[in-house]
C-alpha cells in the first residue's frame, strides 16, 4: 500500500514538474513574440515588410491594427489592376472632359474619346495608408490578364478589331501617365514608393498587347515604352531617387536568363527599370530552397534591385511549412547580409483566411494576429543572421555629428498666411522678381508685402507643413529634393511631396524658429547663404547649426494691409493669426509691377544642346538636354531637327511643329525660362530606325 502511494506521489510530482517546466517556457515564447515582429526585424533590415490586402480589410480596425504591427507596406491584390480602374465595359468621355479631369493626353492621341478611369478605391486606400504610416506598392500597370479586351480594340468596343501600334502607343502613354499623375498629384500619393510597371510578360497568353505588338517577350516594345512613360512621370515629379519601377513575374527561378534579357532590353540606353519583383508562390515540394536562392543571386549578380513580392508557400502541414520557411529565409537573409540589394519582402495575404491559394494554408498566420510555427521560424532565421530585433540595420545611414542635430521640440504653427522674416538680416523670404513660375528662385529681400512674400502654412498632420506661395499654385521646394548642403530653395508646382514639406522647430527665443527640410530627414534647415544680409541673397538648405541665418519669425499676414512694409508684424501671434479665408487661395497671376524680362541668349553664346539615343528593334527614344551656360536667364528657345534624321511620334515637355525639312521644337509654358546655370530635359519617341547622330540646332 505504501509502495503504491509512493509511486502515485512520484507520478504526481513528475507531472507537476512537467507542468511547471511548460509554464516557465511559455512566457519566454510570448515575450519573444511581443518584442520581435516582422516589422522590427525584416522591416528594419530590408526597408519594407509587406502584405497583400484589400480595401475591406483596411476598413476593419482589427485587421488594420494587426497589419500595422507586422508590416509597413501594402500591395492591393486586385483593386489597382487595369480592369478595376477601367471597368468591364468602356465608359467613354470626350478628350476635353478628360483634360478637365487632369488626364494626360499625349500629342499623338488622335481619338475623340477616352475611357473613364475610376480612382475611388485607390484614393481611399492611399488616404488610409497615409493616415496610418503605411507605404504602398502599386500593382500593376501593364498585364495581359485582368485588362479588358476593349482597351485594345477600335473605338474601345469589345467587338471591334485590334487597333494599330501607333494608336495603342498613345493609349498606353495616356493610361500610364494618367494613373501615375493621379497618384502623385493626390495629397496622399507620397505613400506609393514602387510600381510593378509590367507583370508576367513572359507568360502572356491570348494577350491584347501581343495582338497589337506581336509575340516578342524578351524584347517586347510595349513593355519598354511603358517603362519609359512611367520613368518620364517620375522625372517630372522629381521622384526618380525615391520611387522605383519593377518588372514583376512568377516562376522567375525557371526563367532567369529570359528575365535578365527582358530587363536589360528595357534598360537599353537608359536605366528605367530598377529590377525584378520576384513573385514567390512557392511549394515545399517545388522549387527547392537552393533552386530559388540561385535565381535570387543571379538577379543580384546582374545588378538588379530585388523585391520579393508575392510570397506564400503551399505545404503538407504546419511543420512542413515551418521547416521550408526557415531554410528559405535563412538563404534570403544571407544574400541580404552579403550586400544583395533586396529592398522588401511581401507576404501574399494577412492570414490563411484570405489566401488566394485554394485548399492550402500557405501563410505565417492562421487568422489575423495568430502566428503559426512558420512565423517563429521566419523570426528565428532573421535573428540567427542579423541578431535581435532593434539591432543596427544592415546598411545603416551615417550618423550626423551630435553637435549638428536639432534636438529642440517641434513647434505648432497654425494654418494660415504668414510672412517669414529672417532674424539675422531682418529681411523676408521672397520669390525673386515676384515670378509666378516653376523653379523661380527664392531669396531674402526688404519687406514690401508683395505676393511673393506671402506663404500659406498647411499642417500635414505628421509634424510637417507645406508653404504655399501667394503667387499661385506653387510651394516652397528643395530643388530636385536632394539631401545636400547648399541645395537651392525655389518655388515649384504644388505637389506637397517630401521636397515641399518642412518641420518647424523651437529655439531658445520665444517666437523664433528653425525650418527643417523633409528631403534631408530634418538634418538640414532653411538657410540664408553665407550669413549675408543684402537683398537678393540666395536661400538654400544647410546642415543645422542654429545660427541666426537659420532662424525665422512667422508674422501673420494682416488682411487689411496695403502691401506696405510698415504693416508687417514684428512678432507672430500663433493663437489668433489673421488668416485669409480658405476660399481666397493665391491667384496664379502676380501683382502688376515693372517686369524685368530676362535677356534671351543665342546658342552660340552658351545655350548648349546635348542628346542621347536609346534605340530598339522598331523604335527609339531621344532625350535632349538644354543647358544655360550664358550667365543670364534665357526666356524662350527653339530647337530644329532634320526630319530626315528622325520621326517624332510622341513627345514630352515640349511642343512640336513642322517647318519644311525640319521639326521645330518649342517649350511648354513651364520650361520656357531657363535660369543661369540651370537646364531643362525634353524628349520624343519615334518609330523605325535611327542613326547614331542627328542634326539638331538650338536658337
């Protein structure tokens, strides 16, 4: 009896010990899960930790909260594809209506009607992303699937014949530039950091694109044209350094050479495609991890940027998925640590509840917020390669000298009209010559109350503001959005992107502030060059030092002022600024005043023209650059090119007419004037063959 009781007691003690051990182990796992997420591991090292999502999920507060815990990037599954924007049947509007809505209509567009594009979902998604600190991959512009057949047919009719290449070129340019323009003219468009310009070209079947352009895949002319149109848009918005264009495809591990050939073809003459989006719809039975990794390393070796875009893994069960995920992510992380330019990992779905793969559970979460074994294995693969979450990223940004970091608090400036007075010079931030045009220079000058000295503060909701000029639809702008000491400040068409956003910081003096630039991540501040005090001194950005030439006073504009210097306030009253009504936005026409017209310089005196030719089988692009080395501003210019050398089918940033044996090229309104030392870039696309040189002259 005692033995039985002893045996029973031992068994109970053993069970209790096991239970105690299990209880001890659970908190450790939970603590690790709480501290290490996909966002602070993969998001830290790669820049973007992403998932596939739909609008209805973003509207769900619970799913949105889970998303933000693990991801900083989203890709719409279907809602940005051509059929979602264009619809099942064409809704036609006139060209004039399209232009009034802001559509881009190229010069070679010869049709009377344009299909209406529905941006409602895209707009709502961008706003949600913006308000929740999320970025967005735009997917996709050119695809053989989910593009309505009528888009390729005469009169946009489903029963019409296919149009010719020239007509489709114009439609393609219209669509690509209209969609991208809409995004980057939207107040929330800054969330879009990457575009899948073309999708699955190597797998096109029964394609409207190929019905029009032929069945070439590794040198598909329409793909190259689409990338060029997209890149031209980025150039226009000065986003080529911050937004990337990708070719996206599946089974890339089986078609490595063809992918490389296609991307290299797209980039002939000018690199417009950053690299490859590797759709990664994988299975534990195929491809092997080594086979997949070999393709990844091939793309990296070819000099491509890679984003893993549509990752899910079909499997035989949770353990099978976990083991494969661990090996896969170990290899991917190794490639990243070795210097591979991998800039994002996007899982194709928030959880198994919303996967597109039928009868499978291919994701890291069973339901939103409930991780599986594979999730912990993905985290383990990361920490074994890079260390614990929060460690220094693989390619850390250089730290700024501690004495040059502005640690002051962010100031709150109420929305409204202000003059900006520099404390060192006692002069005002002024658009030079009161010129209402893009790229007009900004300097300091004596206060007169002209429109070029008025700035409308609008808070963006994240600590940053924009400063809209009283001259019209222009904002204070860091030229080209560069992060460089001495980068010029100007006004430019109001888009509100990073180059036009600023952060206001307090100083030791009440009512005096410094103004940091978002394009430099607030390491550089609005600065009067060389501490000068004379009228006309240039205003630029410079590393923070906190000297008086970087200090500014926001003086509210008095609605009753008569444009006299005496009406300018000495100190701002932030609580009750005299704001002009919202409906009285700045007019585009400047106040009447004596105009100093820039001198027009002939080409022989320093107006220099250069060009580059990017040709392919059946067509070419010619990019022209006009540099003003005259020493003075140039107002108006003309370029002549022999018609025997080129055929101009479409163009950008210029107007084209014919005159005898020549094409006569003149500027658009916004690039008519070229400041001294500045340049403008224009270009055109042609069909047929082209030589290595063209006969071009500038006047």
